[in-house]
C-alpha cells in the first residue's frame, strides 16, 4: 500500500477515535448510559482510553507520511491534511450520531475553506 494511502487511512481512523473521545461522552449522556452526575475524572479516563486508540493510529500516520522518514508530506502538509480529515469526520459523526445538531451552510463554507487550505499548502 502506498505511503499516501496508508497515511490517509490512519488519519481517518485516528480522527474517528479522536472525535469519539472528545464528543462520545455527550452521546452516552444523551442515551442515558451515563448521567450528568458521573464524576468528571471517570469521563476523562474513558476519553483517555479512547484517545490511546487515536494515538495508536496518529503517530504511525505521521511517521509514515512525514518527509523526515521518507514519506510524501511535509509537517505543515500533514497538519493541514489532519485538520481537514478531522473536520470531515466530525461532520459525519455529528450528522449521524447527534440528530439534534445539523450542519448549516456556514459550516459547509468553513469546511470548504479548510479544504482550500490543503490546496494552498501543496502549492509550489
């Protein structure tokens, strides 16, 4: 598998776990699987556990994708790609899991502007 595909795949997996680590507790609370009275330290520990999975994919993505290790991307390119992937994954998860939330036109424009950032970061 090419380093580009592997890097992007790991970034997608990583950002899925990241989004679940950051916002999953809100969905669990909405589903009444945890209460608003659940101690914050337990929520943090749960999120750290999920974040460990995130890092298990993010670190390899950065190592494989980085020019420093023979990959195709500069550090700036990796970061901008990661941010765009993060916004796309966030948009999907919010749309699927959080029915009360919806993406508005201005959110879509903001995501498109981030995608435009990818274009500019790859310009020579």
